[in-house]
């Protein structure tokens, strides 16, 4: 299955909402007018594009007034262009430093899908021929360490862990040390599923970064924040708050396949400049994909593509 098809499948709920809206828009007729544009705005909001959707619609209105847009069938390509522009800078490969290891710190709130995303990221890196060490730094939850240990065993990768309640920074230090001694390409370190409103836990995240850099100057090389895509526009607030505590270099959007709010990615990008690097598209270990803006936008816009034939695309 190609990447576009994976996005299309994962965004089924979002696309369903858009398709229903498209059928409503088409009932108005083929000529573009103010009422049609109003309906288009409703369609974009239904996919949780938020203010980003409103801005795109304003661009549609301006183009309509200038007579650049005159027909409904011009909308799909116009939307594709404008939405794609809003994801500029997203995607891109995960950092790989030489000499190794590349240190990846992963953070996020409880329930975001962080631990599973770490396992999926490890599987992704291994498919690319890299060796990986895991660090179980979420020492406040025994279940988190157990879950990551199970994933490590399934993947056949070493995991560094300590007893429940141990200093997370010491786990991070030891994980980097182990990766250095083993000559591993990557070390991925879990952190406590901290609430972004708890300042003392944010301070701890800063401490972990400091300790890691003492063992390996320049590390961590990536700080990835896992966000639950089903929370929609709330993702942006979490991203802003976490980025105040540590220099977040990229986002992992977990559970994208389980939401009708896929359009929130545009609002997320609008409110911060942290690139979306990976997306979770399913439950399996290989269901983490590098984010491709074009495939994502095409999957969002596709329900509009049968406008010329007068039918909404089937989902």
C-alpha cells in the first residue's frame, strides 16, 4: 500500500465528514457564489481546521472577488495549494549524527500514545538498518516500564531500566552510556507522561536534557513530542507549553487513524513552527510513517476531486 493510500485509509473519519459536506456544497450548483463559499467554510471546520480553515476560506473569497475563481470545480486544486503551503517545513528525515549514537528524547502527556510511539519509532529505525537502544525513563509508572520492556523484547532491542521511582535522569545517562558502548546508531529515551501544567515535572525534563548533554555533548539531538491527534485543536496548546520547557525538534501525531479531526494538523502548524515528523496510522508496529505533507493534503482534499463529475468522492 502506497503512502497516499495509507493516509487515505487513516483519515477515513475526517474524509467522511468532508464528503458529507461536499455533497451539500454540490447541491447548490456548479457556479461559485457567496453561499457556496460559506458552505465550503463549514466543510473545513467540520474537519477541525479551525482558524487555518477560516484563513483558507478568506483566500477563496478574495480569489472569487477578483474572478480568479469562478467555478466550483476550481476549488480542489486551490485548496490543495493553500493547505500544502501551510505545512511547509513539515516532514523531513529524523536526525542521524556521526559519530553515533543519535539521542532521541521522547515526551508527551499520559495517554497520548507515547510509549507505543517509541516502539513504533524503534521499529521504523530498524527497518532502515539502524541499531537501537531504548531507555525506560518513565520511572514513575511501573506499567510504562513494563510496557516498554515488552516492546523491546518483541523488537529484539536492548532496554535500559531501573526500579520504579528511580531518577529518570540517571536512566537517561545510563541509556546513552550503553548506546555508546554498544556502538548503537540510536538511543530512544522515554520520559514520564507528565502533565504540561506541572512546572516541577517540566523542570525535570530540562534536567534530563542537561544530564544527557554531559555524557554526550550536543545531545539530545532530537526531542520528539507525542500528541494525541484525537484531541484536535488542543494539540497546539500542548506543543506550545512543552516547547517552553525543552527545544522540541519534531512532533509525532499518534492515533491519526482514530480521529475525525485530521484537519487540526493545519491549526497545529499555524500556531507553532515545530515540524510534524511522524504520524501513527494504525495499531501495528509498522504503522508509524514519516509525515509527507503532499500525501496528507491529497488525502484530505480528495473528496473534492469529483466535483467536476458532480459527485462527492466515495470514502
